[in-house]
C-alpha cells in the first residue's frame, strides 16, 4: 500500500511541475509509469505503432466539444464499429491488472478483453456500461489466466438488445496491479438440508495466508489457505438445523472478503424424494386422477387485473412509451408517486364470490381448479408468514388462497396453486427508475407506513444487462445472458414462502412459471420445493405421491420428474409423457380492450383445442380472466356456458379417456406445427375433416370430428379393414347426444351414416361412441395378416434406396412378422391369438411409420455442388419482369400456381419477397379460393437432364407453416399430390422439415442419363393458412470420399473469358455468412465478419486464371486488415486475400482484385469475410488473357459486366437488347431474351440499350 501512495504522490508532483502530456489538465494517470497503453490520450489513433488498431466500421478520431479532452475516439450507430487496442505481448499470464478509462455511451457499450484467459475461461471477458450520455470514469480489475495467441481490448455495442449508438473513449490506462486482491466464486450462499456447498477462493499480491471463519452450524473443509491461491476449492457443510444468517469471512492482511450466508427456516419434508433430478425422476408418470381429469380452470387473478390493461401490467407500466405506461400516467399519475404498490392498494375485490365461480367452472366440466398464489409482481395471495406484502394486509385484505381452497374442496375439485414470484427480482427492475428503490423510511405518513417496499419490489441490486429494453428478460429467464442473479436472502425468502403456502393449503398441483423449476440452474431451491411436495403427498397417501408439479421447457430427464406445461400451444404429435397446455380465452390479466374488441376465444375454439390435446395424451388448463372486482364479464360467461353445453353432452369422450394407438387423421393431424419457446403455436384452424381418437379400456373408442361432416356421412380412413389400427370388430356406433347409427367397414375406411337432424352441439364437434367386441378370434388374426400382406405387396412395387421408396430391409422384416403370425391356428387360445395380433399390428404400424427411405436432412462425406450448372441459381431467385412487389413469377421455374392478390402485392406465382429477397414459395393465406389453377396441386418445378449418378436435391426454408400435403420431388413426369408417392423417382413430405437454416430434401440415383423434373407439389386447400418459402436450393452430386471432383460438372469459362459468379450463383451461403439483401431484383450478401460461404467447384485448368476478384460494397472506412480470404478444398491457409474497400455505399459495388499464384485442376473454393461486414455482389477469377471486370452497376433488374473482349448482361427476362458502337453502328440486336447474354466485342465505348433504356460501358 505504501508503494501505491508513493506513485500517487509522484503523479501529483508531476502535474504540479507540468511534466507529462498535453492533456494533463484533465487527465490524471493512476500511476506515473507502467501504463501498457502507450498512447492513452488517443492522439495517434489509428497507429499500429501505438497499439491502436483501426477497428472495423466507422471508428474515428474526434476533437472539440464532442471529445472528452483534446482528442477522443468515437463509434456511431448500433454495432457501427469497434475501438480496438492490441494487447498482444503486453500482458503476462496469471497476473492482476487494473484498467481505467473515460467512457461516453448513450446506451450499453461492451468493453471486451479478448484472449486473456480471465476467470480461467477461453471466452471473452466483458464489462457492460451505460453512462447515460455523459463522460464517466470506468475502472475495474481483472486477472489473466492462460493467454491465447493474441490479446485485444475492444469497445463496441455488438451485443445485448440495448445497443449504444454513440460510444466515445479517452484516457485508456492498464497497469499491472500490485494491490492485494481476495475474491470468491460465490457472492452469497443459501443453505438448506445437509448437502455440501463448494466455492473457490483466489488471491493475488497477498502477503499473508488467508484465514476463514464461519458461523455456528457451518463447517468448512479448511480454515487456512496459503497466500495467492488460484481458484482453490472450499467445501461447506451445514448441520441442517442451526439457524444461520451471517457471513463467512476471509482475511489476509488488510484484504478481506465476505460471503453472506443464510439458512432456510421452513424444513423440507423427508422421504424417498431427494432434491436432485435423478431422485425426482421417481415421479415418472402423472397420477391417474390427473390423467382422468383432462380439463382444469384457472383463476389467474391478482392486482394486475385492477387496471384492466392486460398482461404484465406491473412491468410495462414502468416502460416509457408502452400503452400501459401511458394509460397509468393518464389514470393514476406519475409512476414515481403512484407505483405498483399503489395499484395493489386500489384493488379491493369487492364483488368476488369464489364459491359462485368455482361452482360455475365445475358445471363446465372442470375436474381441477387452479388459483394464482403470486405473480411476478411479488404479492402473496394468502396470509404469508414471510411476505409482509400479502392480501391479508394490503389490497382486498382477504385470504384469497384460503377462500379459493375452500370452494374447490366443496365442489370436489383438486386444488392447484401457481407460483411466479421467483422472477420478481429481475421482472420488477424497471421500477428502479420510479418508486422501486423506496424503503420503509419513505413511508412515513403514507398509506403503506410500516411496510418496506423492498419486500415487494426487491430492487436493492444492480439491474440486469439490457433491462432498459422490456424484451431482454426473455433471453434471461434461465438466469443467464447477463441476468442479475438473486442473492441468498431473496432465494431463501422465496423458498420459505412457497413451503409456507404448501404446508398451509396442501395443494394437489403446483405450477411454476419457470424453465423447469425456480432457480434450478443457479441453486437448489426449486429442487428442494419439489422434493418437499412429493414427500408430503406420499406421506399423506400411503407412500404414493399423488401431487403434480408443472414446469416449462423440460428436457427428457425433467419430463420424468415433472409434468411438462406448454403455454398457449399444443404439440403437433402425441407425447409419451403426460403434459398440459395452459392457455387463456383472453389475456392472462384482465384486459378491457380484449372485451371491447370481441377477442375472446370462442367456446368452439376451446373445445376443439381440448379434443386435440386429449388425443395427444394431455390436459388443458384454461384461464378465464377475472376483473379487479372479482367478477367475469358477460362475454366470458357466454364462453363458459358454451363449454358447459358441449360438455353436458360429450364429456364422457374427454374425462377418463386415454390416447388410442393413433391420435387422428385429417389436415391438422398430418400438418407440422412446431412449438416456439415454451409453446405459442395456438391458432390452429380445425374443420370437420379433422378427426381425433381416444379410448376407454379396450371396449370403447371415441371418434370426434371437429364439426358436422358433410354429405350425410363420415369416412374414417384409419378404421379401414386393411389398416392395422383396429384389431377387433365393431358392435355398435352411437352419436353422443343422438341415436345409434348404421355403418359399413371396408378397405376405404369406416363409413358412418349420419342422421338428418344434427345435435345442438355438433357444429362445435361431433362425437361418435364406438363399442368394440373384445373377443379375439382366429378370423381377427387372419384379417390382420391380410392387411399386412397387402401392405407388403404394395411396398414391393416401390422398393429401393431413393427417398420415399420402401427399404428392402424393412419389407423383409415385415414379411418375417407375417410368417411368424401364420404359425398360429384356430386351436390357439384367445390370449395367444391376441398376443399374435398385437405383435403383427405393431410390426405393420412400425412399417408404415418408418419403412420408407427417409428424406429430409441428409449428411454426406463428400459432394459436388452442381446447382449453378443445372438450376442456374441457388437463391435471390430471378423473377419475370421488373416488378418489385412482394409476389411474382420465377424466371427459371415453371409455376402451376396462380393466386391474384387484392392488396397490390402482386400475384402469387412462385416468388415471395416477404423476407426482403426473392424466395421460392407455394402457399395460401385464406385466399386459395381465388386460385386460377387447381390449388390442390400447386406446383413449382424445373426440367433438367442429369447424367447417371447419385444426387441430392433440397432446400433451406425460411418458412414452413401448417403444411400436410406438400412434397419435394424428383420425377420423370409432373406429379400430383395424389400420385407423387407412387410415380416419383424420389419424394419427401416437407411438412416434417424445419426453417432452421439446414438443407432438407431428397436423395435419388439415376442409372442412366435421364430427363427429370425437380420441384414441389402441394395441396393448398387442406387448411386456410399454409405456406413454404425456400430461401436457398441445392443440387448435389454425391461422391465417394475418395472420388475426385468431376470436371464436367465444375464451373469453368471458355478461352479468354473470366469466371463471374453472382450472389445467386454461389454454391452455398450459410446462416453464419451474413444476411441477404436485394436492390430491385438483384441479390447480394451483407457479410458477417468471420462468416464463410462456398463459391463452388471451379475448374482452374492449367493456370488458366491469374487474378481473383470480388464486387464489393461498403460505406465508410474499412479496416486495413479487412479482406476476402479464398481457400481451396480443405486447406486452412488462404490462397488469395482480396482487399475489402470503401465504395461509398453498401449497395454501390466496385471491383477489388488480387493476383493469385498457379492453380491447376478442379477444386472447391470457399470465401471468408475477414474482419469486415461488406456487401458482396459477385466473385470470380480473371482469365490470364483478359482484364477483369471494369464496372459494376445495378440497374433495375439487370446487371452489366465487361471484360476486355466481351459484354455480359444478367437478369434479362423477355427483354429487347441492342448494343451500339461509339460511331452509332449497331453491333447486335435481339428480342425476347431471358437470363444472360454475352456479346463478343473489341475494346472501345459501347451503348447498351435494354427495353429502351441505355447505359454507356467501356471495354478496355
């Protein structure tokens, strides 16, 4: 410490003597010597000699009023550039440093230390700062670890969601630190049970050993650590009974560190369940009572319902500019004066009648009831022992949970509570800008006098990264990505509150609004609560747990421990583990706007969702929003009454049922509708052709149509006599709410004849109750064998290795199962026959599900991309004409697809520019009725002739929605949706694919050169809204790993001609390469630094090309080291480095080139963006006998290139083209040209005229 004081004194003396630098009047160095930054005042930026690297983007030196003093460095724009300082060779490994600088940022700026091994990690170390548009001093210490090959200081705003658009830096200082440093890996520790807890201790420049002390009840593995440890582990053991609220203290000389430590007050119930995922997996399956219940109703009701302004009111009321913020200010006043605590005070629940509401829900068919115990607003709705802010003290001054519990018990409904308060810590952070930092002392003379607002808001902590943006919290829900982590006291309080709730009200169900369990990634609190409830339930139920805990976004292990809850969504396939949808007819919190705009889910929507959910092995928990006064409105009541009417007739098809061997048929059963995050895929449009199946035992099958079938009958295809699903005969078919019906079972299905009069509830959904004969006979087995033989015979007609063909091995396996079944005779017992039937049935269903050679995502060791050669383009697809409307017609693909639009966006004919670039598409959005061609067979295809070989044809989709009959194909004839499976060489139903930047497609083999059609065919009438958009396509020739690339399929050019590849022609552009851009109808790539793409397989001949070039665009200064790096095959050293240059605009392109060495033969070429984010229009190689491209101009939908002996024009469609020499003589003239045109010319000046518009070009 004496040494530091001496340095500070020297610094003062230096200033007094005016010794130092030109900024001495506003820059006081920490120490007079030792700064590893040789130009802290930024006077020489940029200069490699001073360490200041010219960061990418628009980093620039500034002076005057905008600078801190003298000169500073500035970056503008969100992620507009980076201020870089090279630290390589200036840092020592495993050494402490002190960094100080002056920083200005209008939002979040990120100081990044790269390659320094800080905290023992190879990841970058970041410090996030928002100085609020003022110059502020930033200072912190860090300790290096193992150093990477290079180390850097970077300052930019290229992370987070609240990116600064103005960053300035001055007076950067970094010194080796000799201050004693003592740190621990944990900032606080929460104790519960006797499981050991570990933390690490690190120190530097300590002169004494470290002494540790701990409170009573806590034992440490060591109480003394030698000076200057590096992450030494200390293990803590708790006796499990002592009350602890103290600190662990670490001391070394004058250096100290303290870890607050607190123990749980509420004790966990003991039993078989321990607080680990492995132990909780004993839960395994939901209890039978819950599986029988199927339908629950939820009172998601609390003080946020009082303003009647919808979801997350207590959060959004603090975000300026939101509708809730504005409403609050207009109706309640300034949030600093009237905050959420005051909203609670305004909530009186004066008309609440829990008995009446629960009775209403029971009559509607609910078999369990849920109440909100607390929300993210942190108010407890019971007489909470640990939360002073509870509804018995504030607001309604009633025990809400107790009264709900009494009503549920009265009507025989299992009672559930939902707990959301774990996230109040971060969820309420915006309140810090208003009343969120108030304390007890601020309440003198107020209505809340004696209460501490911090018990409610919990905001005595630093905010999470990006919390000024209301949406950032979603990426931090797992307490990651910059979330402020709750301390031990907060976790302890949450745990105690939740156990208090469980112990007082004995819930049958517990819902957490968390990923899996509260805090499970950072501590054991959620696991402890789960073990407590399961053990408590098991004790009360003769050793068997009957409680259910629901959590979101579960992995497979967690689905053995909890019931998976899907928020506002439904999985598109049955789940092996029981699950639940939680949804609401409106907003989670009452919203007057939903009422005013008639936006509630209808009873029909709710019932159809329930039917779908039950068929897939799930339950529905439905919220009916309650107003602040405790009542529901008349429109909600009508919904509940509609549910009641249908359930009164049909509830036997819901309660007590189980999934059948197949869940359904029809458009929505075939469609793929993936879940997003924790759910959020609602909005499915069902109709009478959507069928769902459930069963009760082996004797009853319930079949539900989502509506009333047309034509006086319904045909159930899954129940056809030649299908394997129904193994017994049908005794009777009854219409629920009606009479017995006549039926016929045949090879097309089970046809049920409908009565002339439909039941009153049939428009919602019609239920058929089918009674089955449980007697198994030898004839039943014979029918199953016949069905299996028909399946096998049909498969043999299309056996092979192409995608969609039946695998010969699968056919052999099925035939073996048939042979095994034929061993049985009429003399076998019923049980033996039943076993044989089930075995063969399983074999047939497995065959139907997986016997075809799969398409989709297929990986290969080696391929050659031949998209450019045979399909002309891979992306940014050319369109007919010059229109830039959203929809259009592709220039190089045939479209049997035409849906005129009425909003001026064009005609759907195969091109969709929704994403900002031309994608191939087929789809309808409630407009299939306007189709001028057969919408059941919408097609996009291209005819090509391919030599013998093995191929892959696929697409990278940016949208796949609600498709059920949509196929990618390779076929000798143009297929329909009805015959594609039987006539195509290869096919694949794309409904199972994903928009995830992967290629999905088909594989096929051609024995000889063959003319085929490649493309898609789709039925656009299966549901109202459905579509796909292909952003990129790919045709590959599949090679053996040892094969050489095929020269005949490589990219090449004729003698004395350059290779020029446009963005549309690049072989493969990856998601990490950058983003697509388009000017008029010409595409380009906005690159990502470090991103790479494949140009394709190039035939270089024998040193045919001597230069590589790109046509690049960039606005502003480009880093001197910015380049396009080119690589051959699998080489890791670039064979060419082309400078990235400033063109003045991201959409103005100029040529940049470099000389390349000798290259011979056929090679795959990869291009990488090195240290820049320029736009890339095209790339190529200059023939040694030519000059490279002279000028590049984007002009409407075409592009003009020149070389020394030719002019090339791209993007033509049905265009008239003329070329005139400088003397006015006509060089060439052609009409109705499409695609490319190449005109041989001599050096000189020419006028290019396309459709009456001219452009001067120079050929040198």
